[in-house]
C-alpha cells in the first residue's frame, strides 16, 4: 500500500506486492500446482489468510476456467464483526481489502470469491471434497489453526495438498503445535517442509514424495534430505539459493517505477576554530626531527654551543 490512504497499489511485478513468499516456496507451489494440471486433477483452490495477495496472485495462475478460487481473510475487520459474515462482506469493505483487490486485479481479470470473515466460516461456505490445493496462513493461535486444519481436511480432495505457513516460526508456537499435532490427531501425512512452510496430504504421500525427490535431484539451487517422522519419509528442503519460477505478469509491467527521491543531506557543521586558554602564552614550536637527533648524538659541549649561537 502506498503512503497515502487514498491511493491503491499498482504493482509492476509480484515482488512489488507486500508480503512473505520465498522463492523456494514459489518453486514448490509451482511444482505441486503444475503437476495437478498436468495430471488433469480436478478441484478448486483455497487460501485462508491473504494479507496483500502475494501468494493468492501466484496461485491464481494455475486456475482453469472451471475452477473456483476462494480467499478468506479478516482484512481490517475486527473478529467480533464476523457474526454475520455475509452482511460484513457487503457493508464493511476495508482499505486492506481494497489494496488486496487492486494487487490481484493487476495480474488477473477477475477477483476470487472473497470471504471477509474469520477462517472458521469456510467450513460452511466451501463444499466438502471440492479443493485440490489449500494454503493455510491465517491465525497464529493454536485453537484457530487446529480448527482450520480440521475444516480443510473435509474440504480437500483425498489426493489434494495442504500447505501450512509459519509452522516453525519462534513467534508462532501455536502453529507448530497444531501442525505436528495434526499428524496423529487428523492423520495428516507429511510430504516436505521448507524453512517456513509444511506440505502435507490426506492421500497417499509416496507418489508425490518420489516424484518430488526426482525433481529435486535435478536442481542445484535447493539442498534436501529425507528424515523419518511418525513413520513417514519427510523431505527437508533448504532453498536459500532458490531461483524464482515464472512470475505472473502485471498489466502495469510497462510503467516506469516512480523515482526514489532522497532527502537532502544536511550540510556539515562548520569546525570551531581552535582556541588557546586565556592565561597561556604563545605556543612553543616543536623541534624538528633533525634537531632532536642532533641533540641525542652530539657531545653536550657542542650542543650547548649550538643553542647559545641560536639564541644570539
């Protein structure tokens, strides 16, 4: 969003959209979503927690004409206003939501289905067994994340993929507890993890894991290993050097970026003139290096004679 509350963003590239979406996770989103399209896997897309739309814009690039994309976020609305979410969607559009919409429409012709409400409402607003890919990035509270996972378990198709954000961030212990707890509690099956996101499924993870390992073996910008977690082979991926996949194109791409105007640097303060204390006489001149050496080397009688001659 711009500094002025009356202006809406005009992103020229995806990186211009505010948000957190690392290149390694962009690569994995691309891999999972492209694989689904290549295999003609049916189903819609779902995102819980959108902020300014960075990951939503990316996900929408993998929509087919018959697919539906649902985005659920509170935006600026207080949680207690969600008692009647339909009315809130009509009456309480916020600046953050307008910024999300402006960002999204810079890359795509139509907005997704937007639910401006707490993520818990998706259980009643999205059909069961309708989605092939879901991204959970809403609340950081354990109870809410746990409820989001339970809702997505019913919404996701058996062979669909769910992604949980911030599962290992130190300021989000509730997300970590809910994510790992979902393996024994909801029978969530892990596929892989990155530094910020957990990827899992309620279907058979083995075909996805095997294909992912083959893909990773051909890349030199992502390090990976396999660890055993709860009886499943979990791929751990480090992608600090990962390159970005093909980016969605913005309709503002040809616009020139606004010039950055730097504030003028303050002029250096004038140096204060050196002053001598009032009761101190003229400064004595330091003897030259040659004189000091002569004084040290010549016999004292010669030195005294030179000093007397200099005084005269």
